[in-house]
């Protein structure tokens, strides 16, 4: 089975940590007997210009290899803001030459991730070439869909409805897509996998030593992109001097993004640099040490699907304080963390205090996560691709 994986969410030489979970899933598929995966990962022109302005050059073009997978990185010529409803069509046109090259060894199935414009373009091109196509939705892409009453929403729903199948990473997302008008019979829930070898319980003191952390008190973590939807302003409001002092808490923000400068300035202005520190982006394997060094993970997002970072934290025995959005309530309760309403810093402060004062035991937390490894996840996807999803998959 030859699978063409298509997504802008994929690492490259300028962004080696971008959406690593997608690479791990594609690589796990490629490792299955009888499966061969090729990746096309379009890079939007605006991202290439950001690479250039930061001294990284234009970014990868043409064919490359990324940790054993063949990848092509065509440029996506997209329009910002008002005319974004055209971007699905423009993306399809932008990547058509890269897709055409694949028909020397035509794929048996197309697997795209992210609803729009990626999923739209994938359905458009796959149907043109007569190939089954599956689209995975993540969370924020569905939230954007729900928040829109525009032509873009109608186009996305139509594309997902015409896909062979739609893969949701949580039951919540499946229900939201049904609410939008995507036929229920098209949608399956397949939870993401995690790297079980890396994300497992380890001795906290040893992990702190490896990371060079001198703090002997409580440590909290945020892991993710530094963007507005992640609720980082709420997090800074919740990390009050009183909370950090009472619990001898140092909180580390792991990740990068457009809000980093503003967030750092807020911390400086509040005189909280010793209590709230920015660790930047870290390698995936090092992240497991951070999770085992910490006492809790905090994810105050406004929208989510079912973020892998929550599954990875639980697998390390790390309690999770998170907002009750997306699929998070499907796996978080008082046995392994705390849930709060989104956009409520006071509730977040109380939840952090509660989990520090009544911290669930690591083995008990670990026992609550039933996420499979990426190998099992890939097997489930392969079986789904092999089965007839509907009687007429390209109707």
C-alpha cells in the first residue's frame, strides 16, 4: 500500500520540531509491512518569508528525506485574511506539480491532516486522480470551522463530506463535525498514539539533574505553541505571586511562537522572572525528561482536539491541569488532574493549588491513560484504509 501523506504540519530544516506528532505517525505507517509512505508538505509563502527574515534562508524545496521518509516541500501561494476561502483551491493549484510527480508511482490512498486548506485541497486532487482520500482533523481547525459563517465553512464541510473518510482525534471533534453537517457515517474516532518508549515514568530527581534544574520545590510546565488560542494570558494571570510563593513554585513555558515577546515582557513587568521562565523549544526526547521533572502540566487552551502533550504527560505519571475544551474531558478528571472553564484565571489558580496540595500519585495517573503507541495507531489507520469506508467512497 502506497500512502501519500499531505499536510503543512510537518517538520522541515527550518522548523525541525514542527508537528512532530505527524512525522511519528507517518513514520509508524511507513514501518508497517507492505506500506510505503511519501510526504508532501506545502510551505506557505508567508512562512518562507519568515524563514528568510530570521536568517534561515528560503527553506527546503523539491525532494528531501526526513528521518527515513521521502518528502517534497512545494511552496503554497495562499491569500491572507479576507479572501481565505480561495486558499483550498489555491493550495491545490500550488501543489499540483508535486502531486503529478507521484503518479509515476501512484498512491493507493491519500491521507491529509488539517481540515482547511489542506483537507480541501487533498479531496479536490484525490478525487481528480480517482484515489481514496482520508482527512484527519485536529481541533483548532474544527474550532475555526465552527466560528465561521462564511463560504470557507461551506466549502470545508462539502470537502469533508466528499472524502472517503474523516478521522477525528476525539469523540468531541466527531460530534462537532456532525453538528457542522458532515455525515456521521464518514467520521471515525482514532485517538493519536504516543511514543511509549520515551514517555514513561522516570525518577524526578535524576531528570532534574539532567536538565540542570536546581529548584527543589514544585515545578509546573506549559508545552505548546505560544499563540493566543493556547490561553497563555490566562496562565500568566493565574500564576500569581501568592500562588508561586506559597507552593515554592517555578513554572516553565516550553515552546515558541508569535506571543513570546509579549509574554516575556509581561513577566518582566510583573517582576516574576524567577518564578516564570521560558525554556524555548526542546527536542521530543528531552521533553520526556521535563515531564518527569515537573509536578504538573498546565494547558489553559481556549480550543483543542485532544492534544498529544496531555497524553504524553499522563503516560509519565504527570497530573494535568487543563481547560474543559475539546476532547480533554474525555481523559482528564480528578483522578489524574483538574479541569477548569476556559478563560477563567481564578479557577486556574485554584486548580493549580489543588493539584499541588493533593497531588495524585504518579502510578495512579499513568494508569488512566490508555493511549497506544504509534505502531498500534498506525495499524488501526492501515486497517481503516484497507476496509471499505462506505459502499461508494468517492460519491
